[in-house]
C-alpha cells in the first residue's frame, strides 16, 4: 500500500495485548506515517477489543492464528509472554509476515538456532528485535567520541540499571524462571547492546554473580563484568530491588563521561545528554533533541521491512550467546546470603 506521497505504508498486526503494546507500538504509530496498525489478536478477546476501540484498529480477533492468516498484513509486532516470542516469530515468518518481536527475541541458544534456520531461507521476511535504545543516535555519538581518542583511552565503563519491582512483578513473567524472569534477562540486554555498539562483545574474561533469591529462584540483583584484552573493564549492576537508576559512566584518561537516565525517552519525547562528570567540569558535551525510543524503533522497523536498513541479526545472536555465558558464570558463582 502507498500513501498520497507515493511512499510505502506497511499494515501491521499485533499479537498479544500485554502492557508493552501501548507504549511500544500503539502510541508510536500515531507519529510514524509509514505504518498502520490494522489488526490485533489476543487469546482473551476482551483485552484486544478494548485496545482496538481505543486506537481505532479495524480488525480484532481472539485467535493469533487467524491474524496470521490475514492476506493484507505486511508484518506483525509480537507482544506475547517471553517464552512465546520465538514460537510466534517463526509462525509469523512462515506465514510471510515481517516480524518485530519484543525483547528478548529468544530465551536460550536452542530457540536462537530455530530462528536461524528459518532466516537462512532467502525468501524469509524481515526480523527485528524490539530493543528500543538501539535506534537512538546517542550511542553512535558516544562511539565516535571513544574512537576519536580526544579524551585519551577508555579504560572503564560502569553501568547501573535498577528498576524497583516491589509487588508489581508478582505473577509477572519477570518472576518466573521459565519465562525469562530475573533482573539480568530483563535489563542486562540493554547493557550488552550498548557495549556491543561501543566496544564490541569479545571479552577475554567474564565474571558474574547473584544470590538468585527472587521469586522462583530468579535473580533480583545481578552483577556482571567483562574484561577486554586491551585492559578495558565493563561492569554492570542490574536490580529489581535498588532505587531507580539507568546510567552509564565512562572513565577516560582525561575525563569521565556519563549518560544519565538513558531510559527516559521510553516515556515520551525527551532529551538525552552526554555529560562530563568531573569535580571541576559538569558540563554537557552532547545534547540530543527530544526523541521517543519507540517512535525511532518503529521508523527503523519500517526501514528494515523496505530493505533500507539491515536486520542486524548477527548482532542479536552474539548478544544472546554472551548473555547465556554470563548467566552460566553466575550460576557457578552463586552468592549465598
């Protein structure tokens, strides 16, 4: 389908009516002319019907299979529970639909291999993981700063991503091990994607630990560190217990840079800043115009569907592999309190 300006408009359907569907696809679609949300499916039909009414979605069904059979859909967004992501991504690809699947795309290596086999077919539609921070220019700007050497060598990166859960994750997938529960699976992917962009994911040593004392034996606080051959150390703390924080701190030979509150653009159109963090220099080095991560992501998905942007699946497989190695390391070095 094309709009009046002769630009392609992609019709998308939504599989699932979880809370993430509103900020990740329904609200952003208001700002992305290249896509139209034309169908939604959920096993509990009333949930899908409420969203369809609120967002004027013309087709609603209680059958996920039925949605995939629609002939005029170009792609789907998968907002199902974590353990269903791979299964329904494969079904959608086999049905000829492009797929944007909410992170994590896969929970383990076996699922990743199943997706690889489908994507090895040259006729397979496009596939992308909904890791929304990857589609903002601040990461590439920071990579350019590191590469320029203007502040000397980068020797340490410290990241903290903590989102206090209290009781709101009770019964949620984050509290169920088999559904990818735990702080690191939910939050550590943002750290790994950031490192992958900035310095790569080829560490010479991996360290990780957790008490795994959350519900169902999930990790409620998790510490990980990667050591690189050039001496760079990258550390991360993810937690569902500590006060909210989402920040990166980079230690160079001549300065310290921070990216404070880098999650903020998930809530709307907000600025991101890269700042100096020295006692005598708290100035802003870079400031980006207000953006919304999910609007950026939906625009990027439209470009992926059209072939203007690469899928970057090898990067996804690499992240999943490193994440599995980190989790295995933490299991071997479980902290008993």
